[in-house]
C-alpha cells in the first residue's frame, strides 16, 4: 500500500506562530554534555530525593577516596563496598569515583614511592622494569606485585586523612548545591 505524499505547503502558520516556534526552547535545546548528564544531573536527583548536604559530602569524599585506590579497575567495587558499609549514597559515591579516575592514574607512582619510603624499597631499582617484563615475566610480576602492595599500603595509611579533608572541602559546596536544587523543587511545586 502506497502512502499519500504529505505536502508542507498545505500547513498554514501565521508569522507570529512561526516566530514563537523558532524561539521555543524545545526546538533550540542543546544536547546535554557528558558533564551535565553523568555528573550534575545524578547529583541533582539525589538531592531532590532528600539527601542531606553532609551525607552528600561524605558520599562524594568516600567515592573519591576509593577512586584513587592504586589498582585500576577495583575502585568502583571498593566505593560500592564502602558506601554500603557506611550507609552512604551509592550514586554520589560512584559519580565522584568516576571523576577521580584521572587523579588515580596520576597518583599510582606517588603511592608506590610513599609505600617504598614507609616500608622500604620493593625493588632495587625501577630502571629497566619494562626490560624485565620482556625477558622474564614471572620476575616482573613478583616485583610488580611488591610495588602494588606498597602502593596499597600507602593508600590505606593516607585514605582516612584524604577522606576527611575531602569531606571538609566538599561540605560548603554541597550545602550550596542542596540549597539551590531543593529550593528549585519547592518553587516548581507552588
């Protein structure tokens, strides 16, 4: 069955209707960017659900502290476990965990160095470590895991201080954020 052709010429729109359509927000809406869609909007949603600014600050700080854990790929699981044990907001913790990924990658070597400083060197020399990986994989893995354990130890020592410092840093912002978006929800109801 063939559909009849629809002609736009048969639609009559006045000039005022046409200008209002052009100025309509629905026609001009920009697509949301990654930052708005993945970071801001989830935080707005948890604030509108009644999450307190203090709980939001703790959730963000624990998520970010877990997010700098020096073993890539483990941070989301660690953040989930910590938010469950501490009864914090999972979504907010995962958002800050996501944001902290570049910081995590930058902190792996400093964590290894701090671990070496506290526990003693895990490797005689880091020079030629990649050559060791090419020549003898098992030797490399034994050396590498020693360095990873030193990094984890350094993270474990610094994590409580980092979490508390992040909480204190996030708290003023979460109070403003909660006040802004909780007020907007109240305004929409009236």
